C-alpha cells in the first residue's frame, strides 16, 4: 500500500523513523509548517529560523533524493495534514511516534498510524521497565544500566577505567588566560535568508550571523569541529562559566540531536572512536557520553513516564511573574545574570551550568512560577523541546514536583557562581555578603529561600546541612528585610 509519510520538524533524518523504509517510487512525504507553531509564541529568532530553515532544507534534500514531497504552510498541523490526506485518499497516513504529548494525541485523533520512533536509544516501553523497578528515579542508576545494556565504555561487566563517573575530575573553574577557541559560523544560503525575512514580528533575540547549522552536512561539520578542537578539554571545564566565550568547550550538538539532523548513535560512535585513538582522557569521554546516553535518554524517558499533567506541578507554591530581566538583560546589574541572558539573546543558547545555576537558580530563589519559567525556556532556547524542558524545568530547575526527579533543590548562593565563573570580580555585588546594599542577590535570596520554604525541607535528610546553616544565622531578620528589597527591585528591573 502506498504511504503518505508525515515528517515532524524534529524527525529530519532519512535513516530513521518513518523514512527509513520509505520508497520514493510509491510514497509521498509531507512536512507541515504550522502557523500556530511559527507565530503562536514569542520565539527566539535563532530558534525559529533554525527549525523552519532546517525543515525546508530537508524537504529539498528529499526531493533531490527522488521523493515526491509536499511542504505545506497551514494554520495548524492537523489542518495541513487533513488537506494533504484529502488529495491522497488511498494512501495510508503514517508517522514515527511524535515526541510530545500534544502532537501524539492530535495525530492519533486524526487516525495517523504510528511506526517506531528510533530517534532515541531507549524506547518508552524499555524505560518504563527500568523505572517501575526503582524506589527513586536516580539518573546515575539509569546511566549505569545504559552503559551495560548498550555496551559503551565497558570492559566485560566493568566500566572502562574502573570508575563509572568522573564528575569529580570535571568541575574545574575557568583558568586564567585560557584559549577557548572560536565557534563556527556558517554561510546563509537562499533558504536561510528567505526564512529570516519571513520571521514574524513577535520574535525575540538577535540574529546577526549564522551560528547554527540548518543541514545535515553542516551539522556533521559542527560535530567534527567539536571532536577535533574541544573534546579534549570538554570534561575538565564542562561546568566552567567563562566570561569571554559563549560556548566554552561544549559540543553545540544538542539542537541537531533534537531535530534529527544527527542521531545519538553516530555521535556516541564518533566519541568512542576519538577516545580509542588515545587523544582523549577517559574523564572527557565519559562526561560527554553520560550527557547523551544518560541524561538525554533519562529526561526523555521521565517525560513520558511521569505523564502529561506533570508540567502543572508547583510543589513550592511559587507564583511570582517572570522577571523582566529574562527578556531584557539591561534590567539588572547582576553581572552573571546580565551576561548569561545576553548570550541567550544573541545565540538562543548557553550551556547547562548557566541554565541551571544562574537562570534556573534565580527563578527558584525568587519563587517564580514554574510554568512561566517553563514557557520562557521553551521559547528562547534553540534546543528546547517539550520532552526536554518539562522534566528539566519542573523537576530539576524549580523543584516543583515535590522531589520526584531530584531529591533536593539546585539552590545556591553567590559563592558557587564566584567559584565556577569569571562574572563576580567585575560585579558591583559581593557574593560573600548576604546583607547590605552591595550584597549579592543570589546570596541573600538563597538564605531567604531556605527560610521561606523551611516546612518543605526540614524533613529532607539531604537538606540537613543547609537547614542547620540557616538556624545559625544571627542576622536572619536583616536577611529577610534585604530579600524583600531585592525581590521588589528585581520585579522593577532595578537591581
């Protein structure tokens, strides 16, 4: 039977999903550029340009490969598919299982036949088997099971090097006068330029040069660039926050893994090959591999396992509106926040530590609504997807799920940022102070956060040290006063 194959914008790969068995002689390929998707939110310019341009390039590549392709701009995905389906009434409409609850339900209601989604290394069914056997959903346990199941960095039943996790070696701060190298830029072609011209007016952020690949060939160039120039130093400095580089030694491959231009299996294979050449330390290789077969697969698995309503969790009853600085970095004099938001504004990206310990930490400490923060993260990051952001924001960033994903909140004062970044020295605020006009807002708000949420954490054994520290504060009344001032000024964009 002839097939009508729908390809979502996060399944752009001919070797996987519904396309891996496609026949150009009999099958017709459909991509839908939904106006609801394009203009329904205030997307980052970089993100929207990347997603749409990648899809248009992919459609063109499919045509070059001999496929008959319909690339349709429509009000919604369902409207567009219904229109195409009417033109091909005898074709079976199929799609690889979608990567979000909403699209999966929409297509199910339309009668789409789902085939295997193999854009991840772990199916939802396989993840459920693992999760159902756990007392707590610890990522490290999942990661070790992945290493064994996939036989990656294993020597028999033991980890290569004798240790599962080299985190302790991968937490160095940015060294002085370190060469972080240059990030790649790409040449915008006609499709890129056309998409840029068509971006809706309600987009946010900057788009001055092409720093993100929009074709598979360009994504492969980025992958090679990472392994040749940054892989060696990735491990030791993966948590470092330099002031002079927006990329550090990170791979910048997450957008391409998330839209299908690259597959996790090929990225892992390339990492292992580089490690086997003897040029890369086990700590760098293991740290990188863990992000892909561990964290990425774990987050996707938990997204489906925890269910659709998980996104509405608000265990700490945090209801503050999104701070103005998240959309305008000039609304704060906090050097770390201003610098990180400026990077997000310029590139639609910053690595996992600024996301967690600056942006998310600020949302957590200020009691910002998890759902408002989730919406912002979904809109501005180039690698954002529903399955990525819901568990990361609700579970890890804002601790809104009563500790289901993480047993303790990722809350920190200015000391952590001072240790792991180059932001604090030129800043007007002192990370060592919690009271006074020059006290670091992070330090003040950290203690106020513990104080405000004492009932939530007093029985959490992993918070014992922090709660004990709170009890010993002789200036807690002054901290409360300073915190009230900080929160008001953050709301007003004047701190």
